């Protein structure tokens, strides 16, 4: 399949994830971040495992568990904490540092310096998000902001190690087992710290169903497919589409303001995302011979970057 088509399909994931903040604040029961994460991940994981009918090998379980913690348990919990405590756009703005974090993981773990143009494009995108969301009415809750930032670190690490380890599992099994393990890890915390969200209204059932089936089962399968097929920084850069979608939905559904500065900032972010895709698709020379020996799973610099 052409790389451009893969990129477009993978981009659906962050676009859908951009609706998480709206659905959480408007449709879900208040102050239930652990239950929101559990209900979002467990049913989706079970469905994918039943569909794939694949049991991982004994030597794959530890790495699979680490990925489940980073990509699912930690990230999902912090995502919902941020969504409950911050405006959707602000939470997404903090999460937009993820491409920079992935570049740092590659640099520190594989001794591969990121391309200067890629760093500039990522910084321009973050600045564009700042301009887009820098309005007087936005509030910054300390714990919500911290949750959003640590969540970005967790997702960046999960994306890096998903690509680096290259677990030989079918895509649906890889996705399903991470969702199931992540949900099971979160279940005790939900039972001990939060009241069970029951009974649920029809609106709340639709909200949970949308987040589980569309916002998790479909999108995570596409995301992990992208991490297998594309380079890690290019995939993480697509995450910048999530805050854009959060802002657009706020404008369309919640009547939030979108002025000329906002439109210009959105254009800046989109151009930066396209620039990152183009930069990362170009072959890049090896900086030194030691780079290849530190990454036995990957053959060339562009494989991971």
C-alpha cells in the first residue's frame, strides 16, 4: 500500500482522539477517569482478542506488559484526568510535545540525532498550537497540566518501544492484548478509588460505546499499524491533528470562538505536520558507524526516525 494512503488512514486515529475531550466533558459521568479508561479499553481488547484468537509466546509477555502500561494504562488514565481538569484544547496543546519527546527517545536510546529541520517543524507546530489556544479564558489546572505532560511522555515512550521491539504478533492481537492488559491493570484502581458509574443514561452509554469501539478498537489498531509501517516521528507528528480536531469540535459544537489568529495558527500546525511527514520520508545519512550497532532491531536511521 502506498505510504501516502497509509499516512491518511493512520491520521484518522488522532482526528478521532480529538473528540475524546468533548465526549468526556459532555457525555460521560463526572470525575470518573479510571472507569472511563477501563470501560474504554477492556471491551475493545476482549473483542480484538476473540477475533484474532492468538496467544503470545512466553518470551513476548514482559514486553507486551510494558507496552500495555505505557500505551494504555498510564496514558489513558492521565488522558482522562487531563480531560476532566483542563479545557480540551489546553490538554491537547500540552500533548502536542510528543514528536519532540519521540525524537529525544531516539537520540538518547539509539544515539541518532534528529534532523534539524524536523526539530524546527515540531517547534513551529507547538508554537502554532500555543497561538491557537492562547485565549484569556483558558484556565491551567496544575494537576491536569501535569497529567497531560506525563501522558505525552508515556505515549511517546510507548510509540518508540512499539517500533523498536517489533513484537511478532498479528496486528489485532498486538492491539487487543495491550488493551486487555492495560484495562485489567486499571480495574483495581477504579474499584478502589471511584464509585461504579451505574446506572448509565442513554447518552452516557453512547459516549462509552463511541470511545470504546471507534475511539479505541479502531483507532489503536490503525495507530499500531502506522507504527509498524511508518517511521516513529512521522506517526507521532500526526498526533498534532488531535488538538486541531478538539478546537474545531469546540467551535462547531460548543460555540467556542475561532478568529483569524486561530485559523492562521491551524494552518501553521497543518503545514508543520506535512513538513514532518516529508522530512521523515527522505533518506537520511548515518551520522556515525556506532548508530547502526546500537539498534539491532532496525536497519537504518530512517526506519526509526
